[in-house]
């Protein structure tokens, strides 16, 4: 009997000691979190895409509370509703909401380029890239196996004619697709920056012409035609300066191969 009483007493003392230790630890090790972080987090869509420049929605919510000057417009997937909700929750001005969309810098569909081998490996662009740089003749082209399509949270992308297509109305500009393209063909632009060089081949013109009938051959006709000095050939590829471009279309008319386009947004 005495043994049972002793055991109960020991367990009781241990429980009391543990309770005291936990109580002290909860005070000493407590990490304060502003309740506004949780409120801001609820306004965000939960995509955790990193398009805002922070590690997921939690990181952006915390940064918004810590930095009163940080814009509430940095979440492309959230759109206007998210911006309005954040502004209301944090007592800030919503500011200008700039729509962004992903755009493809490649026009190498099945009519303008072809394969150099019959690829039978993993049906992913990342896997195909490991085999001699990919199955296409152009090492800079879209492989059309849909890694970007698989990760798009808005189902705004699909494959047609061996080339990825993007619905600008459905695209939120989250940028997730840009991270999985092994050839770095996808970029997020402001929707207003809709003049796009649909080529990424930086080889010399003759080499490009051999692998794609629509690839940029660095002829500089677009550069010479632009009156605003908004397009230049750099490393054998036309590059647009969107700070100067007014989408006049002169470079498009000058390009004989059709590798500069206006994307309807």
C-alpha cells in the first residue's frame, strides 16, 4: 500500500514540476506575432507561388505587417479582390493594380521546326532536356511536353501544334510556369507590354535558319525601323525595351520572318 501511495506522490510531483517548467517556458520562449499577420494571410489566395518576391503567402503577409511601405499589389494570383481585401485589412491605399501575364518567347510550332530524334524517355520537358539538349532541332525551342501546363494553377495553358499556348484572360501572372521551363522561354510581363519577340535562339542567323523557319536571324530590320530606339539585337536576338516601346507595330511589319508579335490581352 505504501508503495502505491509513494508512486502516486512521485508522479504527482513530476507532473507539477513539468507543469511549472512548461508554464515558464511558454513565457520565456513566447514569440509574439501581430494578429494582423493572420488577417493579411486570410486575404491571400494560398498559391504560395513566390510571385510577390517572398517565401509564400505567409512570408508576404508578415512582410506587409512589418513594412508599412510595402505595396499590397504584389500578389498577381489574388487579383483585384485580394488587393482590395489587403488594403481594407491593413488600412492602406490599394494603389494601381497592374495585370500581368506569362508570355512565350518561342514560335517553333510543328510548321516551323521539327525534331532531330524520336524521344522515348520521360514525357517531361525537364527529362527530355537531359537527352542531347532535347528532341527538337532547335535547342532553344519549346519541347511541348507540358511541364508548364502541369503546374499552372489556373489551367491557363495547353499544348497545340507542339507549342504551349496561353490564355491571357485566365493567366494571373503568378510566374510558376517560368520556374519549370528548362529553356527559360516563359516570362511574366505587364499585360500592356504585349509586343513579344517569339524566339530565344541566340545562335547566328544562318544556324537559326537551319533549325526554324521563323527564328530571329539578327537581321536588325526591326531595330532600324523603330523610331523610339526600343528594340535592339543583342547576342543575335532582338530584345525589346518596354520603357520605350509604344506598341506601334513597326518592328512587326519589318520582321520578314514573323517572330515579333502583338499578344492579344
